[in-house]
C-alpha cells in the first residue's frame, strides 16, 4: 500500500493539459552553459530556502511532482501502511525527488519545464510559500541578465514565459501572456509577434502583423466557441460581450475597433502590403488591449 496522503488542500488543476500546452507554447533560446549553470544554482538555492522544508514535510507532493515529469523513483510499496519518514529517516532536501529532478536537468529547456511543473504542483496543493518562491525566482532572473525568461503570478497561478517583452507595459504584455497559459495557439502567435518586434528585424514585420491577427482570431474562436474568421465575428462577439455584462457603449466601441482592426488587416496586410513601420507598435498595443479585456471578462465569468 502507498503512503497516506493528505489531499484536503488539493486544488483541481489539469496538470497533463498544462504540460502539453507548455511544450506547444515555448520556443527556447538556449542559454550559454556558464549562464545556465549560474542561474540553475540560484534557482536551486531559492527552492531549497523557500519550499525545501515544506516538501520534506509533505512527501506526497514530491511524489506527485515526480510522476508528472516522468522521473523514476525507487519502489516503496510494502505489505502494510507506513510513515514516509520511517523509510527515509533524517532526510535532507538533497535527497528529495524535487531537488534531484532539478539538479539532473542538463538542458535549459528541461530545467525550465521542471521549474514550471514544480509551480503547478505547489499550486495544486495550495502551498503557502508560493509567493516567496516566485519572488526568489524573479530575483534569480534579475541576477541572470543573459537568461531569456520572465515570471508572472496571478490569482495563485505562476507562469514562466520567454523574455524579451520588457519594453512593453506589464498589463498589456506580461498579464495576457500569463493568462494565455491554457491557450497555447493564441500565446504562440502573440509571443512570436513580440519577439519579431524586439528583434527589430523589419523584414519580418508583415509576419508580426499576421501573428497579431491570428492571436486575436484564435482567442475569439475559443471564447465564442466557433471557427469563424475575424471578419465574421460581429454578431457572436457582441452577444458574448452582452452576456458578460459589458456596458452597451463599451460593446459599441469594441465592435467599431474590431471592425477597423479586421479591415486594416485585410487591406494593408492580408491582401496587400500597404502597412507602415510607424503603425507596428500601435497595432501591438491595440491587440494587447483587446486580449486583456477579453481575458478579464473570461476570468470574471
């Protein structure tokens, strides 16, 4: 029989779906070995300091974490119930599966996935030290300027995503990206648009505009439950806004803006090449405003 589990504080979270979406969203930029190792050391110290003792006191969380990431643990089944501490007396955090999984991650991609998965599992069990660990990881990122990574926390959920968005307002970029964790197709298009802009590669700005349109189009399809193009979302979109309690004038404004946005995309981008460089940042911010408002309504409902 397995160890007795105290799951009274376990939140209902679809961890397998989050894992799949993580791989769909991320386009990793490899870190230099020395930069990666220094960052990894900082994260390991942060995890040890903030949640090491908590994990040792709640061993079933570490077991759940190992199961999520597919890490092999030695068999523990016995012929009677047992106390986990009786099996491993005097354990230290270096003996915990969480530490072993993190320290054995040789690739940057695997390490970031392991850190994100740890946040998911701690969120699932409503760990009281989630905020402290988030701030420690944020500090580790600040001390690691060559690591392409950002971290955001909202309503108990912590999300890691590629860096490169520091030039934009937090509410228009970081928050939508963190809220799009369960919408990988939307997040991928939005992140690609931001990455192109920050690379300053003007030869790809048309692709940037395409990605903005696709991000908004995919988000509306998800929220409205249809497969309509951006141009054909007028009626279902206005109906959805009304159902969410948006003011009539707000509905009118969004209808007009969305219609103009779609027309611009058709005339200047999709069926032509008549856009201008000075319009790029405006379109990024406009898309961010659209998505943030829609995601706020979704969260509220």
